[in-house]
């Protein structure tokens, strides 16, 4: 049944869809910036947002962008490079997109200016004037930075178009190491958007072809589609690495379940355990696909979530099988296995469902995290059902094979030792087995000790880790671990940089690196929007607006704008109606302030009176090259000012959609999962035999999570969507591995703490070792995938596995030997009425071959 269900649901992958919108996945769902964007779009036309300034003031839209620089840090403003850049510009404007019946050029799909010409960056006009000045031998043309003047008298901002600038006195540009050009496209309908998308693709090809013919310069093209393509590229570049990972895990899972004894060896159970996990993952993916879900690259982490949980459950069942008596019937042995292992597996599965279920709830503000948790929940639920049914049935079949003394791989009957003596050595090696009639009762319990991991733990490791001379070094090592974890924890940084989730050898990474290197002196242009009708003619209002923006304004026409208002007011002394009429007419007639007329919205009221209902100015902040966090601080500061200001205004840039409340949004799933896990542990303390189990489990989870966060930061992994999902998984992975150990230790009676530590390791250590080895081997190929997303995934999951293993096999075994609970036997008073009667019952099996003594206490 599980196989058929998985095949039927998995068949839906023939029509699976890929999530196209990166903003939908990674931007906070409930974001104030999205509300502000809607308000801005309702007030100001989108086309005008790209007029006069290099910026995406409202929406990125469709565009092509290229950074041109030199390998030798040459001056890009010299004659040779100026000619090359203008030649590239000419080639870009001649790009044609062929459609049936018409060929579209840049002139057909560009965003138009007021004079119905294409909007191009002002740096192109600067270069053209520079070339004209050189051809006419004029030496008086100077470029200033970050504001320069064109021959028509216009002031233009070039802070985002010239990079690596060296200036003389009076801000005159001496040289520039990089130049950036942007070409904005219309996307007003589906046909227009399709043509623009095709134009972007041809644009990248044109730039790369130009690069090949001019190898002394280096160009970094980027389009509005680059981030989406590079985000999904991770899935394509990961394919062969994931196949390698699967082969390694299959091989090791088979080896971990194998023994020299060909009857008691269980290689098929190792393979079938991995198949169980695969079927559950495939079923969950099919359900998500059929319910309208779309695939994205973050789903690459789900198989590793399933691998850690599913394989441990199957290996734990196999360990329980090794503890059963071979002379029991297969049904009785299977019942003992389920009674011994499925209770803890059920509880850990419930913990997974609770923590990931909280992450899949509407409380999660990042859509990628919510979908990931939802898919993981479904996969874990079906994995539990498939372990009960598919893997349980597989265990029964191999049990019958073992009872019939059939070969564990070839399923043929194993001949008796006397028959084997006549066979060749290789034949005897393949069919080596121990028959029960050849052993006495004292040897029967040690049948499975020939397994390498069982033998290693029982004979060597358990005695070594509990040695008196080893314990001080383990405690010292734990203190060092806590110290480094604390050092990293105090340096945790939030990562909202979208380049962290794309493949490495891509346009996004190359462009972002060049952008931060050459053009990070100034922040993106931030729109300052006044969305109420205020008394612009009132000097006190003008002063209020200026007060709330000075200190942040570095480059803008804002002060010129207010000074012009003051001049009008002082020179005329007119009332409101006459003032607004003059303001409108002056802006329309004065070339110096022509662009302000586009950023003031006039509204007609009764008696033909004109009022200003909204206005917009531009702010550019001075930032440091290495401190991207300054932009976050600027956003928060301006937001606070907008709440206390007497004038109603908002600030907006499209990048704010990703930054807005990102820290609280990305941390919410982890916080909610931790709270739910603690609540579940507290609630279950009243149900388990000893509440001390949950106390130790809570402390262990806290220690592991603290260490993972600290070392994750030291390994240069930021707190982003991927790392938070891994931390949620880390809670459950720790409980998976540590809960059985702690339960066995705490519930043990009599003897000593050291004895019960050894017993817990012997009972559960093999399953932990087997799942850990398979998990690590599966993770190793992930480290080689050329993607930032998989790099984060590998580092976080590797740290979770390593730290948890360190706690299971070193920290807990040592600490539990000298901390509660105590194992001293309680002395109980015996009275004559409570005497123990021992009844000896002799049981003979049906074949009368063996006699079993069963002692029953009455």
C-alpha cells in the first residue's frame, strides 16, 4: 500500500510547477513596506519613478543593468573606455526581439520620458558631452561627484552610476573605476512583459558577446529575472551531488546492517529503511503538488530532515530486534520490537509534528519557511505510517528468513556446518552462520555481538568514556565548547541579503559583489512621500519638513525645493489659491525644477481652487562600503520619525520589502517552535514515568541549540530563512537521539549510575551511530554544491549532527555518572505477611528439542 500510494502521488511530478516569485517566498508576508508600496503606487505613476534618478523608487519592474570596469583598475572616463561604453550603449539600444509580424527594439518597450523619448541614465549624456568636449579640444568640461551639471543646466546625480571615484578639489572627478548603466522596460500587459523578458535574455547575451571582443574590460550584467533564475539554479546544480549522496547513504546503510553471520545480517533492512524514508518524502511532495503548491530550491533540505529522523527510527527497531530471543516466534519478536521502540519513536514524531506544525501555521511570516514546514510535517506523518506498515512488514519477512536459517541476501537455505566443510573457502565465508543447537544458553544472548558497532561499544567505548581519568577532560572540553559557543552567540547577525540563497557562479553573485565594491558609498534612493494636504505656503510647515529630514539627507534636491517654495512665498506674499497657482505654473515653466512638477499632485476643489494633496522628494544616505547594516538603521530611524512627525509622510524603496521586520519574521518560527517544544515537554512530564527525563532533555536541547547558533556564526552563517529552518530541525534531531538514552538511564533501578550509562549506550548507541554515519555521509556531497543556499544548509546540518553526537556519546555519559538521579537501592522493610513465593515452571517446546526455565514471581 505505501508503495502504491507513493507511485500514484509521485506521478503528479510530471506537471509540477516552480515558484517564480522570490519576493513571495522570502519577503515577510505581513509587511508594512508592502502597504506603503500600495499607497505610493496609488499616488504616483510607476513610470515617473525612474525619471532623472538611477533608482527603483516604487517597483523594480523589468530592466537590464550592467557594471563596466577594468581588470587593471583603469580610468573608465578616459577616451578609450568612454568610446567602448558608448559603443556598448549603442549595441544595447539596437537589440531586437523577434515576434510574429513585428520586431521589438528598445525604443518600443522602454519607459518614456515627458518628451516621449526613452529614459536612459544621465551618465550616458555625461559621457556624450565628455566625448564632444574632447573632439572639440575643450578643456573646461568637468564632471563633479556625486552631482554634476549638464550643458543644458540640469543637475544630475551620478552617485550610483560612477563607482570607485577619485576626486580633486571641489568634488571634480579625477578617475572612476566603474560605470553602471540601466535600461528600464515597460511591462504593462502580458505581451509586453513577455517581450521584455526575452529582451533581458538577449541583453545578457549581447553584453557577454561584447565582453569576448573586448577582453581588457570586465562587465557584470544583471536583469530583473536574474535573481529568480539563479535561485532556482541551485536545484539544477545539486542534482548530481544529491545522486552521489544517495548512493553513499545506500551503501553505508547496507554496511551498517550487515554482519559476518549470513543469517543474522540484515542488509536488506538498511536499504528498505532508506526506501521507507524516500516513499514518505515522495508522498508528501505529491500531496503538495496536487494541492497547488509550487517547488522551490529550499525543498532541498527536506530529504535531509527525513533522513535523520526516519533512519534513526528504523535502526532503533533493528536494535530492538537484536535484543529479542531467537527461540521466540516471529510475531512475538515483532511485538517486542514495537513495544520497545515505537513508543519513543511515536513521541519524537509527535514533537516533529508540533514544532514543524507551528512553523507551517499562519504565525510564520516568511512563506518559504511556512511551505517548508508544511511539507516536512506531511512527510514526517507519512514516514511514521510507513515505518509501522512498510518497514514493519519488511522486518517480519526478514524475521521469517532468519528463523528458517535462510541467507540474508540470497534467501537460500544455509547448509549445516558439516556440509560446509566440503565446500571451497569463499563459499564457506559467504555462508558463515551460527546454529542455535551449536550454542549453549550462556552464549545465546551474545549472538549479535559479532556486529562491529555492538562489539566496539560494549568491549571498548563504554568502559573508556566512563573511566575516572577521562571524565575531567570531557568536562574541560565541554567548558571550552560553551565558551566558543558564547563568543559566537554574541556576534549573531541577521542575513536578509538575497545573494545568500542563490548559486555561487551566477550573475547575481558577480553583480552583487561588484555593486558592493564600487557603488556602496550611497544608499539606494529613498522616496520621501508626504501623503496629506499640508500648507506648503506656510513657512513653519516647511521648517517642520526640513527638520525631520536633515541629518539624513546627503544628496537630494530637497533643500532646493524648499528654498524655492520660500522664495515664492516671500516674493509674492499671496494667499493659498494664488500661491498654488504660481507654484504649479512656475514648476511647469522652469526647466531647473521641471522634475518637481511630476512629484506634486494637484487636486481641483470647488470654485476652481487648486490644492496640493501629495508630494515626493528623494533622499540618498551616505553609507560605508563594508556596513550594509547602516541601511537597516536608516530605515528604522526614518520609520520612527514618521510616527512622531507633525507632517504625515512615509519612506519607501523596493528593497524595504525584504528588510522590513525581517529579523522578527525570520526568528518567529524558531521562537514559536521552541515554545511549543518546551510546552510539550512540560505537559508530557506528567505522563512519563519520571519527570527528570524531560528536565535532562530540555537542558540537552538548550545546550545543543546554543552551541549550534554560536558555531554557526563563527562559521560565517547568518540567521536567515534557511538557518532558522535548520535550527527548528535541530530541536527535534536532538530529542530523537538523546531521549532514548536519557529514558533508559533515568528509569533504570539499582546498580550504579555508571552501570546504567553503559547499559543505555549499549542499548541505543548502535542505532545512534548507524544513523549518524549515514547522515554525515549523505551530507558530505552537499558541501561541494556551488550554491550559497546549500552551503548554509550543509554547515547548519553538519553542526547539528556533530554537536548532538558529541552530547550523546561524551557529555551526557560523563555528566550523568555524577548527577541525579541516584541509583541507590531503597531499603524496604519486609513484614511476614509480604513473603515472596517462587514458582518454577518448566516449559517444553513442541519439538521437545529444548527446555526453557521461566521463573515467575508471585
